[in-house]
C-alpha cells in the first residue's frame, strides 16, 4: 500500500488524476471502476479538464460503478447514475453505453448482481478502481462485517452511513435508502490497481486503521493491505492520525 500525503484535497486529487491519465495514455481501452460521494468530485473535475484540452480521451473507455441505492432509478436526483452523469459522464467523450451503474430498480436483485459480475469479467476486468472511504471504513457500500471475499450483492446500510449521507437528502437520515447494491470486497480486490482517496479530519480514524491496523472485516478498507497495487491519496487532515506519517513521506521522497 502506497500512502501519498499532500497538503490539500486539491493537490491529492490532481495527483490521483495524473495516475488515471497515465493509465488511459498507456491503455486507451481501459476499464475504470468509478466511485460516487463528495470525495472524487475534484478528481472528476480534473479529468474533465484534461479531456477538454485533449490530453486524454475516454472514447474507448468502459466504466463500472461501485454501487447504487436500491429503489432509486436514473431519474431520481439522488441516484448514483444521475450523480455520475452530471459530474462526469456527460462532460467527457465517453460513450454512455459503455458506462454501467448497478440498477437500483432491478426486479431480481441476485440475478442482476450475477450479471454485473459477469459483465465486469467479460470486459476484461477492472484496470483501475477509484475508491472513497467511509468514516466507518467501508469501501463501496461494504459496511463493517462484510465478507472480505464478497461479490456484488445487496447490503443493508450502516446507521453511520445513513447519517454521513443525510447531507445529500436534505439533512434527513430517514430519507436515505436503507439498502444498496454494491460490488463486493472480492470484486474490488480483483481490480488490477486501486486508487483510494480520503480527505478531512472526519476520515482520519478510518485512514489510520486502514493503513496501520490489522486486517479485519470490521474495517473493510483494511483488506487493501493485501492488494498488490493500491495507492492511498490523503490530505494532511486525513493523514493526521497515522503513526508513521514521516515514514510515508520519506518513502515517497526516496522512490527509486
Ligand atoms: P464521501 O463518501 O466521499 O461522500 O465522504 C465516501 C464513501 O462513503 O465511500
């Protein structure tokens, strides 16, 4: 796990965007795993700018999103499909048919989840998975106690996640859907590389446990310690509870 600490979320996002740009230049038909939430917004804005100025293209790219609320369709302003269209897909040169977000209105959820897994496999697997980090340590909507080998499935959202996401629902935690379809932790671990972003003091505990704690289903992101190619982009605030902060900075400055 490579821990990359920068002063601000803006600098971290620019560095993460550079990582994705590097992949797209090397592999124009790359498969990207996308995340929603407040954290990746600046990253998406940077990628949009790079696309607008011709530095990168998404014309051959395919995407798979991590998750979607059960019961919310693409027309719902709070659906993750809508979030992705507005904040990313509608503003880059990607073919909309190459973008996949779990179907929150699927009638047969287990069948949909198996099909989603199959589509990822048929696309050749995910080259780079973008992740945020829940304050409870979740990745995707894999809440504490999720199996570290889990695949795409329906999950019950943790009370902490309902509180964290209430800001997108007029501040009302009761309005947040209670269930989501999410890629599993095993699905995420199959990605060839992972770029996780976490910003702000509110994420500092989860970041410290993810990087320096034991691997545990109670802190799902800690499984990334087992990933061969995981980069963690954090700002100073999110890094503030890491015991070995000087070591990560030293390693970064000494990279061969
Ligand atoms: P946030 O959510 O980016 O809105 O903080 C992160 C997550 O829940 O994965």
